[in-house]
C-alpha cells in the first residue's frame, strides 16, 4: 500500500457487554469503506489505567491522542477529522 493510500487508524475504547459500544462499532463499520479508515478495539477492563480514565465514558473513539467523540458516533466530527486531519 502506498503512503497516499494509507488508511487512518482509529482506536475504540470499549467494554464487553456495553450496548453503546456495540452500536458504535457497528456504525464505524458502516463508514469504513467510504471514509477509508481502520480501527482497533481496546477493552478498558483489561487495563486498570484505562478503566479509571474511561469507565463512565465508553465507547470512546480516538485518533492517536485526540478523542473524537464518546458515547455516540458523531458523523460530522468523523467526516471532518478524516477529511481534513
């Protein structure tokens, strides 16, 4: 894959059994091909520091250190971040 074709990688901080997390993941999947990004899942309950940081806020979608949104997908923010960096 050439650098110009590289996809942006997002991180989804989630919790197993969280219905909002499941919804966020499903919605992100719907936008992946169009907006050309990948994402990885990080279970906050597997990391004590992340659990303290995000306990009441999951799901959290981040791009590097920048949190894009939490709880619900914000399509406008997602599009703006991926199109303009």
